[in-house]
């Protein structure tokens, strides 16, 4: 059977799923389609024309290369297709977003046919995805006196590719749709269990609202009733998009409610309108900007205050809310983008200026942030080539510089890494372009990142990036047919692009499924670094890291830059003494609890950088804090460390990078060796005092300062989803932190999970020691609930084996992972025993393994969202309670939550993560 007939067969199969033909990305198929187009008597010619015109992915896909070549033949008259005129062929090229299409346009524009050259030049003037090879051709032609090249470069210098676009509509009418009450996780918009289909946008769109067909039909009905309006998706009494960046989530919202980006590229929509009572989660808001969408902070419910300005609370201590205006489903509102206000009819409801900053307006006009980033680079190239100052076309980047005011840690990092500024010292609120040092891509978003790179015509990693890593952790637990089809292809693409990859496409080193955040934490060897990663838990203990959508990751890989406002910071310091039987995880949860208490329920961390003066904890342990800041809804976090502590962390990182080198993971550019060299240079600076560790200025200004009293932490703390709270908006929030005694030692626990990025080697050693303790106390270890253990990295497993702890875990386990025969199916039933699972995300991701529906799970994980780790059953809601390793282990042995007496006995003599606040000045 021919490849075309295979495609027809696939089309029939997709029809049964209610899907259209899958967009074409392969050269072999499109070559066959072109062959059939050229054959005027071919029975498949009509359909082949439609596929060629309307169903080929743009950019640097192999199909795009073949399509561009054929269009060139048509333009030059070498091939004649009556349905595709030379003018239409040029229009097709204009929608192909760079790569081979730009090469063809340049070939024609710089060719000998003057009439065609001028036509091609007009198309080129609308394009922004040009790379060095393209601009070098233009520059050389310009220097050789080519008038067309000069004309194109002059157009680029004036940024006509941007200025000639239509302005954003002054009034945008929207009709509201409440997608949920309370915080809405991106899992609702793009469930983790459907991660395998994210690169097939139409197929993935079927999982919107976690496959809730009733909600999907409601949304479609709303669109039919209001064909002239855009649907605004709302999180009522909550924040939209908490948890992950999920480009796939925004893609799904755009697919259902947005605007097609091109008539010739299917299922790629832009400009969704999303809102929340408490706005949009920072990482998700960045993703909205990628698509040129609108994200509104409605504040339609507000906390009531008394005459003294204090929050009024109910009998349960919860703030009393008042509705300021209704956004019930079906409400028609008007967004005035000029006045930057939200109206209901003629009644002004809310100032929404924050959603319409000059930069965000540019994203909306350009159809997304990529076009603006590339446009600015192209304009800079053109102005430099012409020897002129860059004309002021784009909004000037906002620069906030306050004389006499010191800098926070994040302000210092951005001042060091910023490019294209006036040279003034910048404070929070400034909008900057900054160079990126480290980039991370994980496997469930990586497929989309590779697509984004193809569509922005990028072929190689930016030379200014110190290092980048592609992980295999999110698909580690089950090596099924979907993973086998997707992951090797992803690893091959990323390896060719210049990333260090968990799997070697050539098979020279053993496949690694290490958790992405842990690897990034090790390969970040600069406390002044900026890190961008395709996951919300990109929160390093060195430098400042930002979780990002797949597109922003692609942009960082291709350009080595990121653009964003410098965030405000909240300073966190500690006092008192940590009790010997407490784990540092309890300090993390108590930080969230005490912060909310200190600020009357207001989450001052949301959208800001948490500058935690952790001082004396090395990178593994400090990461426990920074990792959790995603659940605190912070934009990022920074650890302020003593010099000696930072040296110790860098030595650990050096050793782990060296192990990667010894395994054969370095590439031809010796990226990993370069990171070791960078770590050694930084250690020398610290030891000699040439450049001490990063510290804020003593007179830096913070949005708020939080002091955590360690003396108040008297028992383990648990983040509880509170699944039965009568107020739906109070469920599944990480702000609900409870002490162990709340459960009275009686709450049944159905399954325990020790794993995810929140644990480190110390947790595995705690687990081993607890099992020995229990055996010593009771004569044997019996599990009254299953315990799933997934170490984050293979390094940890190797170190545990060398130190004898892995042998202890093996002794008590009923299952141990086997890399020579990885599981092909996700486990659906668990026995009361210890499972030693393959390093990776496992239950935390929720896309492969899950607890049984309705289970109460006690986990070291980070996610307690509905349906993430455990789904509801018909009889009971699934619960994911989050706690420290000792609490999880003991809960599975007992089959219930322990009492304080049982807990203290179980951890007796075990060295938990110790923390003593620094006595040194951690400011400059």
C-alpha cells in the first residue's frame, strides 16, 4: 500500500473519532501528493490539492521543505498548476513561517527576474522568522549593491512587518463561560493523562474540560448563540491556570474559542480570552501572551473589610466575600482596549489596564509574542546593516529606576543579564529582554516545543545558552506504545538541535529518566543565572528559574533570550529553632500557612519572586523549598546562601555533571564540560572572595517581608485538598495546610507515594532507616497500604546502592523496576507492599500511573488537584494529601494517619533534614 493510501486509511479512522485529516509534516507523503497534483488525470488530484494548500505544517518540517520547493517551481514557471497561480504560490509561502519558505523567497527576490523579485520582496517584508543564514544573504546582497535587498532591509528597519498589521480592535465583545468555581488547574484544560496527544492539536482538543462533553456542548451552544462575540473562559472565585504552564491548555482554549492563525494551517488558533476572579496564574499568563490572547483579573468577588481595614471573617475564620458584579455564564461584556476597561453595557465594571500594557498590546497585534521577539531582532539587524539608529516603532521597554534604592536578588540578576537597556539601574516593574543561561524541556511538552521550533524555523540552539536538557521523566513509569512512538523521535530532534538528552538517539548511553527539575538543579552552576524550563516546577536553588510554556522554551532555545517584567519580591527569613523530629517539608508548608496568617488570608507570594534567605541548606535540600513555590503561586524563587554553602552545592553539581560526562551524555560542543569549567571558576571566585554569593542590598525594597517562626512548627504539616468543603472554591487549594493532629490518627490512607521532584537522596535514606526502625520495634514490617517509591534520579539510586540503603529498600519491596523490561501498561491495582519504581515523575504527573479511583493518597508530591494523582470514584472523592516522607511512610505501614506519639517513635534516631537559620548577614 502506498503512503498516500495509508494516509487515506488514517483519515477514515479519524472520521470515526470525529476528526479531520491529520496535518502533514512528512516529506514522503507530501511528495506523493505533489506527484498526484502534477498528474491531471489522477483520481486523487482534487483531494491532493486540498491537502497541499490547506493541510501542511509550516516552518522547518520536512513537508514544508518539499512544499516550498514546489511552490518555487510554480512561481518560476517550471511547473504549471492551474489552481495555484504564481501569485497564490507566493501567498502560500507567506503563511509558511520561515525556514525553507524564506530561502525560496530570497532565491527569487535576489534572482534575475526583476518582476518576480519585486513580488517576492513584498512577501519578505511581511516575514519575521529569519535567521542568521537568511540575514547574511540579505546583508551580502545589500553590500553588493542589490536594490531589492536594500528595499527589504529598509522595510525591516522600519518594522513594516509589524506597523502594517491591523491594530487591536478598540472594542471586543465577549460572552462569559464559567469553566469552574475556585482555582482552575491546567489539568482541566489539558489533562496530564492526554499528554501523548498534545502535538495532534485537534485530537488533543477533545480532552478539553477533562473530556466533559456536556461542558463542551455548552461552549459550542454559546458560540452559536453569539457568533459575533468571543467566549471568555472564567475561573469564578479563583485563579485560572494554576499548576502548569500547559501550552496545550491555552491551545485547547484557543481551538474552542479563538481565531484561526492562518486559513492554510489547520487547528492552530490564537487570541483566546481567559479570566479569573483572582486573575491568571503567572506561568499560564505568559502562555496566553504567546498566542496573543487576553488574560483578565476580574476581582468580581472581594474580601469585606471593617472600618479599621481588617478582613471580616466567618465563624470558620474564612474571609467573607462580596460579589461586585456578575460574570455568570452567558453574560455579554465589552472590553475596551483603548480605555483599558471592562463594561457591562455602558456600566464600567473594572479597570483592566494590567492586561493591556504596551507590550501585551503588541503581542495581540502581532498574533503572539514570538513575532514581536523576532521582529525586534530583525529590526535591530536591519538598522545595524544600514548604519542607522533603530527607529522607535515598538513601545519602549518600561524602565523603572529609583535613585538611592538598593536591589533585590532578582533585580540584580536581571540587571546583569539584560540586553538593549539604557544602562540605568533597573528595579521591579521594568520590562526587559534578558539572556538565558540554562533551558530545560520535558517529554510531555517537548513534542510541542519541537513543533514550535519547526514552526519558527529554528534549526540549532542559540550559542549564548550555556546548556540545555531534554528529559524523559514524565513518561518514565510506563514504556507503552505511545511513548515508544513519540519519545525517541523527540530525543532525536532535540539531540540534533543541540540539547543534552536523557535518551541517546544513537543508543550509546543508558536511557535516563531523571526528573527534569533535578537535572536542571544540578546543571545550573551560576547563582546569577536565568533558567527557563518547560514545567511550572522549574524553580532552582541557584539563580532564578521560570517555568514556561513549550513556546517560551522554544524561543529561549532559539534566541537565548526571554522577555518579561522584573517581578516584585517577597523576602522570607526565619527565626527560632527547628525541632529534631520535624522534616524541612514541614517548614515549607508552615511558610505558606504563616504567610497567610500574617497577611489576613492574602497570598502575597502570588505572582512574585520569593527571596528565601535559606542560607545554610545545600542545593538538594533547598530545592524542597523552591520547588514548592509553584504551589505558593509565586512566579519564581531565589535562595540566598552563605558562600560556604554555595561552594558545597557547586561541588555536588560538578560531581553529578561529571557522572553525566562519564556516561557519554556530552555532545560535540562539550556543553557539560563547559558547565563543569563554569562551576570551577565560580568556586574559585567564592573561595578567593573575588565575587561572593548573590545577595540583595540591605536597602532593597520588597512588596512584603515574611518572618517564619520555626518554634511554632510543633508537628508535621499536611496540605489537604479539603474535597468536601461546602464552598467549592475552597477545594483543591494548596493554601489549606493542616497539622497532623487534625486527623486524630484515624484518617484511612489507601496509598502512599514517596517520589517526585520534592524528594532527594536524604528522603530515600529516611525511608530506609524508618523501615529498619519499624522492624526493630515490631519484629517485622507490614504494610497496611501500598507504598509507591520513585527516586528522582539514577544518580540517587547509584549512591544508595553504594551506601547500602538500596539493599534495605529491596529487602522490604515486593516490586523493583527492571530497565531491561520496563512496564508496558500502567498499574491499575496495588497490593499492600512497597513498589520500587523507575526514577521519574510517576504518580505525580498523573499521565500514566494513577492511584485507584476514590483513594486517599498520602504523598510527597506537589499536586493535589482533582484527578491528578487520583480520580473520584462513584462512592468517594479521591484525595491527595501532601506531606513529608516520614508521614507518608508511616501512614502506609499503619494504613491511616499516625498520631504524634507514633510519628515521634518512628523517626527516633533518624537524621531528618536539619535547618538552622544563618547567623550571617545575607545582604550587601
